[in-house]
C-alpha cells in the first residue's frame, strides 16, 4: 500500500508553485514598469501580482491531495 506524507506533499507543492509563478511575476514586473513610464493604471497588475504572491499560502488551507494538485500558478 502506498502512503503519502501529506506534510511533505504540502512542502513540495509550495515549492512547485514558487517555481511556476516566478516567470509570471517577472513578466508582471516588466508590465508594471512600462505602465509607470506611460502613466497607465497599474491596479490590475498589482492585483495579479498579489494573487501570485499568495499562492504558496493557499497550500496550508488544502486538506486533500486533489486540492494540492489543483493549485496552479
């Protein structure tokens, strides 16, 4: 019988989410700088960055492996 260490699965998932979100955050940083240079509204970009930053914290709210697997950056 295969058993899964749920605490380890949470750690692995949080690390995976951090890796997945990195290129997206870098792209949003570029968009933010361009918006600042042109005087455009940055609220949407800031909101998107906030969602990505909060992803690893969502791991703590998961109670099943399926929930962990469904978290995506």
